[in-house]
């Protein structure tokens, strides 16, 4: 039996994690620079990371190492 995550699940995980990271990044960066600049930088960087995270999830989904199906 093989278990795979759907593309929708991978995308939802990537997006939800990035939303949390944008909030944290903005909070940290706003201590050093203006809030609007911090938010813009956070959104741009996390957008790139979102795409990379999604691709990584799809590739890693094909690796069965450490996965158990009961």
C-alpha cells in the first residue's frame, strides 16, 4: 500500500506555513526598519520560498524513507 499526499494538501501546507512566517518575519524586521518595507520584504521572500517549498514537498512525497502505512 502506498500513501501519497495530494497536490492540494502540499499546497495548503506550504501556504499556511508561509503565512505564519510572513507574520514572524514582519514582526522581527519591523524592529529594524519601517513596517511597510518589512512587510514588503517578507511577502516577496516568502513568495519565493512558497514556490520552493511546494516543489520540495512534491519531490519528497515520492520518497518512502521513514514512512509507515498501517
